[in-house]
């Protein structure tokens, strides 16, 4: 029987496990995750108010409850205190790494390290109850915020900054984050891009949500639309960009006439060049005005604008990080591979595979992981006759425990789910996420011991 470990229980990991058990009736899959909770970015990256997308947890749950799939949380692979890649390889015929792209891209400008300057990833982790996140006082004392980036993550964090407590209360947001956002004094959020509106990366559905937020107005500068050649004739643009430009034109036409307690300002052709300090923390962002260069890019104009902000969130992309024991290409932020087969010194390494963002880079939507995972699963199963010749344990669990790990089984995760539902009931809300590492592990392991 072919025994496979999948490292990572997000969409790419679950879709890989699903493809394996669908394509081969004899394979058994252990899905390992360093967290005691499954689902990866569906749990810890999708905005709390996007309930339809979060409902994908239901389909991922079906995979992890399959009779030939086993979830083992709390298992760190590589790095300090983790199971070495070499040892994991000894316990399974094959290992598929679906570890995503956990790091954020930097701006590389002066002042980026000032207090009040964060990555959007850190902010999302906080309001999504990721156990690694700390309450860093993101919104305390903040009146104006700048979000650098014009993708869907930038739209998400902008929306979270201005949503009222009544709108967030029905979500599974942790109580600490809900309380902090409810007490926030933010009245203005600037979402900025260095290029034009027709080149923004957000989807129209996400963009239009900004216009439906109670008590919040949206402002777009007509002059910045006029500067973009793509906005002059939207009919020539691809469908998504065309609809985006139409929505932006609508807000620009309406102007700022509608009174609102909070305002979102969508700005374009602004390149951040420095974060300016005020009393030891971020006080403003200095932007250089850019203009189209005629070749699809932009060039600086030498004109600058300072935008006041006590909070700056950069949302300029994700990046893969090296996993000790695996080859890594720092230029692409991915593991070198051929059709999902890990390459070591240019040659395919038997029994080692990748899927998801660590394979192809941080591109696509959640559904993009399905064909990516299927390709990797097919490559693995094509080599299965050779892989099963190597002897591995009938069950890797004793060896994981002998290595000092305490894997959290599916029953432990179900206990966490129950605890979060009980917490929500006590707080008069729905399900409320637990955000503390120790609390998660205590709940999961007490359930297993009992």
C-alpha cells in the first residue's frame, strides 16, 4: 500500500489528498500541519465577512474525513523543534509539500520599520485569530490609514478597517479583534497603487463591496482616471478590468458629496518612497507621483505628496520561504520542480513533490490549486510502483511521537470546533475563534486524552 504524507492542510494540501485517493484506491494519506487547526488560508486568510468563501471549509472537511485520509495537526516539519525533512522522508513512500507562501514582500523604502508599519499579512492573521499573531495595537490611536496595494487582500483589509461592530459581530472574528476594531477612531483609509486603475489586481466583486459599506463613502480622483490610457476606452480592456474601471468612474462622478462618517480614498499613480515619522512612529507616507511610460509601466515625475497616516499596511504580494532540507529558488520564492517533482541539482528527487504556491508562486485563486494538485498527484502515482519498493512503517504515528511530537488528530480539531461554538454562545455571538496557541492545544489534547 502506498503511504503518502502531505505537508499542509490548506486548499492545495486537501486537493492533493483528494486527487490521490480518487485516482488510486490503495493509497493512504496523512495530512500534516504545524497548527492544530486545518484549512490553511481558508481559515486564516479569508476575510471573516466573506462567509461564502469560508464555506469552502465544508468541502475541505469532506476530504479530511475520508476513510483513507488522516489529519495530524501540531506537527512541525523542518526548522527548530521540527521533524527533519530527511526523517519524514523515511516514514512515507512519498511526501508532498504544500506549505504555501508565508512571507510578505517588502517595500524596501526608508521608514518601513517604524512602529505602525505592518504587512497586510500580519493584520489579516490578527483579525483571523492565527495563533502566531499578536495583538500589536494595530488600530489604537489611528485616525487615518494607508493601504499600499490594489489587490483583493488590500481591499479586504481596507474593508475591515471601516466596517462597524454590528457588521462584524456575526462573524467568527476573535473577540479581542472585534473589540479593538469597534473602538477604533479611524475615519479615513487611503488605498494606493503605483500604476493606473486599469492595471489594478482586485476583482470587481471585491471592489464593489467597498461602495456598499454602511456609513462609509468612496472617493476616486477623476484626474487619476484621466491619466490612465485604459480608462479612456474601457471597451478595449479585458472584462474584469473593464468592470473595475466602470465602477471607479461611477464613484469619481459622484465625488465626495455624500456625507459619511468614514471615507475610503482609492488613489492611483502613487509610488511610496518613504514612511515619515511622527513622535517615534509612522505619521505619514511620502509618495512620488507616477505617470504611464507608454510600455505598460510607470515612471516617476519628481513630484511628491505626503498622506497622513498612523497605520500603514503593505499589501504588495506574498513570497515563499525556504523549508530546511528542501531546495529553494530565492528568485521565484518556490521549490524547483518539474511537473510537481522536486528537483535536486537539476534531477527529480524520488518521492518528493510540491503543490500550491510553493510550487508555482502566489498566483491564482483558491480554485487554481485544484488542477495544480491534480498534476502533482498524477506525477506521484505514475512513480508509485518504484516508490512502494522501499520499506516504510505501517503507521508513522509512533515514530512521530518518538520524535517528541504530539500530533493532534481529527478528534482534537473537532473539540476545538465545539469550544469555539461554546465561546460564541457565551458571548452572544455565533462561532468565535480561539486565538491562543496554548488554549487551542489544551482543548485538542484534553479531548484526545479523554
